C-alpha cells in the first residue's frame, strides 16, 4: 500500500479535526499569499439546491452563513422538502421577477417551523472516481450538521460488510488505525479504499459517532449476481431484507422501472461470460436494500436520531437507490407511529461530474423521465449539489440566480 496516501489521509483528518472548517471552499483554498491584482471576480457558488420543477432548476444556496444554516437544519432533523419551491408561474424567462428573489432568499434560510424535526437521514454521494478531497468535503459538511446535534448520530460505511461491524466497534473503542486497516483488509476490502475513507472514520470516532457496516457479505453478493436472489440462503436473505413485501413490490413500480432503466443498469459491466444484466440488477437492489435496512434499524430504536451515509453517487443518484428505500424500510420497522416521508432523507452529491450524472454533454444531468410517457415519474438527481470549489460554468444547467 502507498504510505504516502495513508499519511495524506491521516494528515488531512487531523487538520479537519483541529481546524474546525465549516466552509466547503475553505477545504481546498491554499493559504498562500497572492499577488495583488486590480480586478478580482466575484466568488461563484459552491452549493446548489436542486428544485423539483419540471424540469428541475438549480438555485445557489448562497453565502457561507446560508450554507451553514442549511446544514445545521439538517442536523436538527428538519430534512429537505421534495415539493417545488418556486411558484409554477415563474420560469427561466423572468428570473428578474422580485418574487423569484424572494423565494430564493427564503430557500437559503432555515427550514425551521415549516416541518417537524425528527428522525432523519443524510446521504452524501461520493464521485465514482473519488479522491481525498471528496472525503474531506464530506467531513467539512458534517461539522455544521453536528453542531446542531444533541442525540444519536451514526455514519454508514458502504464498503464494509455487516460481519465487519465488530471491527468498526473495536476501532471506535480503541482508535487504532493500523488494526482497523489490517482487519478490513482481511475482509477483502482493498486498503486503498479503507485509507480513502479513513479521515471520515477518524472524524466519526473523535465525535463519538457510531460507525455502521452497510454491505452484504461478499459471497452473498456473488451468489445473488450469478444465481439470483432466490438462491441466497433464506436466513441470510432475511438478515438483509426486513421488509420483504415492500422489497418485492418496489421493483414493479413504474417510477422504479424508469430508474432501473435510466440509471441503475447504466453501470452494468459483465464480470464473466455468464454474467447478465438481470444478475447485476439483483445484486444492486440487494446492496441498496441492505444499506437501507441497517440504517433504518439503527434509527428506529433511537428517536430523533440521524444517520449519515457516504456512498457512491451511483447508489444515490435520482433518489431511488439506498436513499429511496429508507422511508419504506424505516416505516416497516418503527412501532412508535412516527413515520417518515421522503422529505426526511436528504441527498447531497459531492463534487459530481457530468459522467457521474450520466450526462452525454458537459452539463450535469438534473433529471430522468422527460418523455411524454414518463413525465409523471420525473425524478431529480439529488436535493443538493455541493462542490469543494466553484464548478465550471459550463457544467451548471438551468441556473436561477439569487
């Protein structure tokens, strides 16, 4: 394993813990003196709300203070409404209308008072080709989220099989990174992946947050992909899928079929001559259902808890992966009557690229379901797009200026 990468991860984790960063831009801006210039362009936004218009539009969150307010509200358990924020009489042809600016201003502020706080989930979408900068961004966003937390909070680790929960618990108790990496390696997890996520796990331990293993066992994933879910041992399957009826019915919903066709199956790459798209489909829905089940089981026994999941964008985009399953699974487990809706699952994509959103152009793709037969099931890419530094202008489509 490259010791340089390991040192990098530890170094940046310590900087995050000691520095108390709250701004995503501060994470990657060098602290070096700059030559004086006669003109400095205004800073462009680093975070955007994806509004649920048809088609979706992007609204800059605003200043660092407004960014912090959005994140603190997530920490308080207010979630993110999926309803359209903008008046449907307002469109991109009259963005100078004062009503637009008023709406955008309201958006960027607190959601307090609009919805009740309670059990909630935040899903960070990590790029398909992640770098330490992406993990650092996740940690920097967690700081203001946790500022508002006084109750149970957990961090879901998507690549750790459930059998590795004892390893995560041991690390939380002892804080030995070498043992953590070695133990995860014995489970078949590449050290490069564990090292990449190390700053997040170190941060979680420093804040006394529970780490949750979210992945089915490797052998069970392989059986599911090559032989089908029906050939997975019943007892093993039951440990991954608690809401059997909902798990089965979800796959027949028109909106999910659209997601499967336009998003989930787009990542299919055969692993051998016998591999088929149907096997890949079965594998991914098992992985997504398992993560949603583990997160929901934790939250269902802890009122007003928060679970944060840092998973690949592929497993979260268009709100039908892990994130889309959580409300159904949670509501099947909760016996208190405190049901949750999609509003209490917030999805934030970190440093997404056009490829991450399945765009065939340089622009980010904001939705699926634009045809006449699928418009009723149109789904936006996420609730927020968040960048370490201002993205290129030619990446951002349908922008509402605030």
